[in-house]
């Protein structure tokens, strides 16, 4: 069941939000700070074990720690400020954290088309969720990176899933992410003799939908040169939100709700615009109707949204 939480404003903007969701979910609209998002009790995840593909050390023990090189230009995250726990929860999703604090272990995979096999032969999923960050080649500058993750299904078909991820730091810290550190170790040669760059620095979250009507057997990370590094990847199962096991199909429900700093149409003379609320819906693909034709099929659903 969908909780009847949403305001009338959210109803108006929901279709527009869906439209931009895949490309811009959280990147371009820093979340306003809300104490705790409403969320469903989602517990069914597949967390990839990335140990075998980690090929970079992101976390440095100090400015002279040459083992760490997150961006290929010698810059790195300060390990003392990164979480030292096995798991991390964000937006209702649980992630395994990499071994940031083990100075002898790599903790990051630099995307280069690596194939990751789904455990137990495959399964049905509704979303790809990652902790990571975009980097950029020396001579270029911070910007979000857009690329494709290849999804491989058990009927031998494949399709691209677009992801977008924010740069790990940027001047003015335009892009905020779930894990924040107030500085990172710099490369003196490139960074005006600085060993510490005090631009706000983040680990970012990125999510994209996966079609849940097919059995996913593996994914391939974005191709070489895409400048996307990952720390952790979790797939959310399509049936994660089945609440009533006697119900045949997955239940449409709400995973997360958050307010944003975006406003809808503040420019009209009619008056102030309304705040845009982002709502993450689970199992939308399997629901009996689409939002466009929902009215006849499920008046109750539209009413509650
Ligand atoms: C780091 O290296 C610089 C020389 O490049 C040196 O001056 C400094 O003392 C070193 N710092 C540490 C903590 O080893
Ligand atoms: C710092 O940048 C310079 C210039 O691009 C490069 O030659 C050097 O290897 C970098 N340092 C590290 C530690 O990567
Ligand atoms: C997905 O496909 C694999 C390989 O054919 C199979 O082992 C697995 O049981 C399937 N899983 C589901 C949920 O259909
Ligand atoms: C997928 O490809 C494999 C290997 O070529 C083949 O054995 C299998 O029959 C194919 N499955 C389908 C559903 O086409
Ligand atoms: C960096 O330091 C060196 C040696 O102290 C100095 O010669 C150079 O001008 C400095 N570069 C910048 C960009 O400040
Ligand atoms: C912040 O980053 C920008 C762009 O990389 C750089 O030019 C600037 O020196 C940095 N600022 C500080 C305070 O480190
Ligand atoms: C689960 O669904 C069945 C069929 O609609 C219903 O009879 C039953 O009461 C439900 N159980 C719970 C715990 O909601
Ligand atoms: C939009 O209007 C609301 C209500 O007047 C105001 O609180 C908000 O700051 C405005 N947002 C922008 C981006 O102008």
C-alpha cells in the first residue's frame, strides 16, 4: 500500500519528476536537510563483492602516502575522515563499504568495462545503486560524468542503463553527496603547491532503474575512459517490498521521500511556486498500470499519490 503522505504539490509534479529521475536523481538538486526520510522496510539487496575488481586506493593516510591515487593524478581522500564500518545505509539502501582503513588494500574500482556476475545465477532487480564519484583527466575540470552500465539478461539480451555521477569535489562544492570530507590530499604540481585542497569533497550516490521483467545475470561497468570510480554497488531486488507473501506480485510502495531545494515555477505572476518533493517508488515496472493510464485501472493509486 502506498502511504498517503504526499502533499497535493507532489501530485502535480510527480510525472515531471519521473521524467528527469533517471538522469538527474540527486545530482543537481542538493537535498534539503530532513531529519529522516519516510521509507519502506526494504531488506532484500544483492551487494556485489568488489574485492576482486578493486584496482585503486582512494584513501590516503597523509599527503605523502603514495599508495593512494584516487584520480590518476595523485590526489586522494583523507582516510581519517572516512567511515570505518563494514556497511553504510543511504536512502534506504544498504552498501558494503570498501576497506578504506586498511592501508594495504585497494578500495576503489575504476570503471573499465569489468563484468560483475550476479550471485546465484541471476535474479530480478528494480534498481542499481552505487557509492562512487566522477574523476577527470589532468588538464580537464570537475563535471558530472554520464555513462552506461551494460545489463545482461538470461535470455541473452543486453541493454544499456544510463548512470550519472557527480565529481568528487568541485570549486564551490556544487555537488553534495552522502559522505562528506572537508578536504582532500592534493598534487602539489597541479594544485598551486598545495598538499591539502580544502574544497568540500564527497562520496556520491547514484541510482538507476533496472527493468524487473527479465532475469539479470551480470552487469558490465562503464567502459574505459568514462572517469567513473565505484566504492560499492548494491542492487535492489524487484520483490524487495513484498509485504504480504500470499500476494502474487511485488507491491508498489515508497522507498524514500525527500524534499529538495528545487522549486516549481517561481516565476509566474500567479504567486509563489511550490517545492518539489522527490519520491522513490519501488516496483513501478510491475504495477498493473502506468501512471498515464492509471486513472481507470487504479483510481485509488492516483488519489493517494
Ligand atoms: C612530505 O613530503 C615533504 C616533501 O615532499 C616533506 O617536506 C614533508 O615533511 C613530508 N611529510 C610527512 C608527514 O612525511
Ligand atoms: C602530480 O601531477 C604531475 C603533473 O601532472 C604528475 O607528473 C605527477 O605524477 C603527479 N603526482 C602523483 C603522485 O601522481
Ligand atoms: C536467472 O537465470 C539463471 C541462469 O539461467 C538461473 O540460474 C536463475 O535461477 C534465474 N533466476 C530467476 C529468479 O529466475
Ligand atoms: C543464450 O546463449 C547460450 C550460449 O550461446 C545458448 O546456449 C542459450 O541457448 C541461449 N539462450 C537463449 C534463451 O537464447
Ligand atoms: C611552488 O613552489 C616553488 C618552490 O617553492 C616555487 O618556485 C613556485 O613558484 C611555486 N608555484 C606556485 C604556482 O606557487
Ligand atoms: C578548489 O578547487 C579548484 C578547482 O580545482 C581549485 O582551483 C582551488 O584552488 C581549490 N580551492 C581550495 C581552497 O583548495
Ligand atoms: C494477505 O493477502 C491476503 C489476500 O489478499 C489477505 O487475505 C490477507 O489477510 C493478507 N495478510 C496480511 C497479513 O495482510
Ligand atoms: C520559491 O518561492 C518560495 C515561496 O515564496 C520561496 O520560499 C523560495 O525560496 C523560492 N525559491 C527560489 C529558488 O526562488
